[in-house]
C-alpha cells in the first residue's frame, strides 16, 4: 500500500493520524486540534496555497515518484500561449487574463438548470449523529458559498420526534430543520438535495417533501456509495433507542428485543447496537427488470411534482456503472453522482471500506468511456459529479478534466465537514455559553489556533467576506463553522482559478482531458490519459523539423 507523507514542511501542515490519498487522515476527529492542510485552510484560507515564511525561505517540489494508479498519478498541464473561455466582456489581453478573472461557476440539470458558484457539492450527510450535530455549520456554509448540500438517508427514520402514520410521514422535525436552515440563506446558487433509500421510500419521504417544499428541494435516489457495499449504519448506545429503531423497521444488530442481548447490555458486556439499512433491488435479477422498476419510480416521482431528480451510485463495478449512466440519461435525470472506493463515511465496516469496490480514478475513467459511447449515439448524457477521496483544488481540476465534458461538479464528503468541526470548537471556546449548542470539544484554544489570534475576526481569513455578504447585524447568527466553511471554499476556489489560468482555461466548460497527463504508463493504460512526454510530442517534433 502506498504511504502518503504525514508532514508537509513547506505548508507547515501535519496530519494527526495516517493520511489517505486525499490528504485527510483516515480517521478524522471532530475534536482534532490540527493541523492537516484542509484543517488549516478552514482558518487561513488561500494563504495555504503558498509556502510559509516568505522572505526567509525558498521552497522546492518534493518531486514525489508517481507509483500506481491514483489521482496523484495525474499531472496538470500548463501552456505558454493562448487564453480560452473569457467571459463578461473580457479580452485576451494580459490585463484581463489574470487568475481572479477565471469563472468557476457551473450548472447542472436536464430541463431545469441549477446554478452553482463553485464546482463542488457535499456528500450525503444523513443519520450519522455527527451530521446532525454540525448541520448548522455545514448547511449555512454551503448556502453562503452557493453550492449544493445533500441530506442523506434515514434522517426521518431515526428521528424520535418524527411521526409516521399508516406508513406515511406526517411530522419530521429533524428533516424540516435541515431543509429550512439551508433555505434561510439560499440566494439562487446551490441546492438542497434530499436523499432516499429503501426505508425512506417506504416511509413516504418523497411525498412529505414535495407536499411541504415543492420544487425548492431536489430528490436523490440512492443506489449506493463508495465507502461500503451495504446500506447505511449508525451506532446507538441506548437500549430503548435501539428497540425504537427496531420497531421503526430497521435491522438492528444485535437484536435489542432478545432477552439475552438485553442482559448483556445491562451487565456492560454489550455497550452499543448497530442500525443497518436494507439493500435495494434484491428481488430483481436482470437489467431489464432494474430498468422497468427504475423508470416506474421516476414516472411516479414526476407525477408527484418533482422537476429535479438525481441519482447516486457506488463503486459496484462496470455493469452497475453502465446501468446508472444509461438509465439516468434515458430518464433525463438532473445529476448522477459516481462515488468511487476511497471515499469516507460516518460509520462503515472498516475492512469493507479498505477492500471492496472500484477505486475512484478507475471508476471515473470508465464513467467517461461509457458516457462517450452514449454521446456518440446522439444521446444527451446526464450531467455527472465525481466523488470518492477528493479534497483539494488539484483534485477538483483533475476530476473535472478526467470526466470532461460530462462532469459538472466534484462531490466532497469529509473535506467539507472539517471546517464545521474546527469552527464549532473555536466558537465553543470563545463563547462558552454556546459550547453545548455548537458541540464544541475544546476548553481552550490550542497553539495551532491561538497563534492566529484570539477573536473570530483575527482567526478566520474569511470573516469579513461573510460579514459583507450577510450584513453586520446578521453576522451574530452565523456559526463559526460556516465561516470556516466559507474560508476553506475560498481557498479551493482561488487554487482552482490558479490552476485553470495556468492551463489558459478561463471558464469551467473549457477544461478538457487535454489538460491532464498520466505520470506513469500504468495510469495511461487504465485512464486513456496519455503519458506526460507523449502529450504534444508530435507538435514538438514538427516545430523542430520546420
């Protein structure tokens, strides 16, 4: 297994735990005191794009050997002339061709277009308790930045206050809280997306949402994810709650209604229960049956009034990937999220995460190939988002280029949760009276934060940008986690703009597979992206022989 470096001396960042390909620790803690690149970027923003200690250092690339097949084995290309995609009346003059003028807005959708300020979206934040604890930070941050956020599966099913009568939801306080928090700050960019699994479908989530919120909400059907090959899980430590979930229709392991299990819990030998969701399509045996079932479901949802419907699929393999692209295209869905192995989770069997499924870059390369087959037949291919272990601005560029022109967004899970943790911890220290409400984990500011300042205005590079957007009076209602979210998004935006300017691409629709190269022959063979010294080699020789 490739071991990623734990420390970056140039940026002054350090991983607390073992870093994954994304640059995040494999185990990301809400109480972490720093300081990986994403953690620090949530505080200092675009400053993390550059080496530290300017004026007393020089910095050089580590020139890491590119081994194996991963997004880190793709290189971003730059060019020495030209400029493409300038908008808003800008010309190709040197004064206009500057990276702040790069337009990173995007949109997705079949009939109804959803506008997005920055080409990222959150992963599905569902019934894991960490999503509920930090929802205000995540959702307000996403709304302010202007990107989509996904309410994941099972939010209604695990809500003790939700009321389900005759198989239909009549009251869903937690789901309402999540939707309404986002919509309060929504300004026309981004979207609130509600995901459905088997239990959500049975409980009438789709009917409840459309009746209460109409076309303000996008509905997402879930086939799977990259982190695991079974339904979603949470862990509960209360016997009565475990029995409640069992009665709600969930699989709870071990069974909390069994007397010997209850005795083991009371004695302390058993300390928690795992709640699982069901697998979908278990009664189907062929593509034809899946197609009929899927199209019937889409027709039903359209009949309810849904104008925008998306689909998320996991890293099952080539047949399922082809099914997802084909059916999403034929059904004129608005977005297909393709989540590869290497992604993250709130709770999944660890060795399942480590060993199952198709790694992201391989799945994404095949998604491009399959989409191209449909396009060659004259099909308008569904817009796509790529997901699975992506966290930095270079990941955004590479994934957009690998899937161009079909990929419109990059879905980030754990990376976009980190600012919520960091900001909430800081808010809990600076305002002890809010600590419980914001789920702060610190008693005092760690050195990693205190060296930046002792007030929010000093600590968060994006503080005054957020204040400008919402106003001085409203600023008191903005969680520090949302300010940190904005600050991280600003760093990702500036970094993406710089990479695009170097490639002479001043709008997202200009990014193409010609803007990346494979750093080894193995990656070339699997992705179809040419080896780096083969790119433009024929043009180089023509110049030399001219």
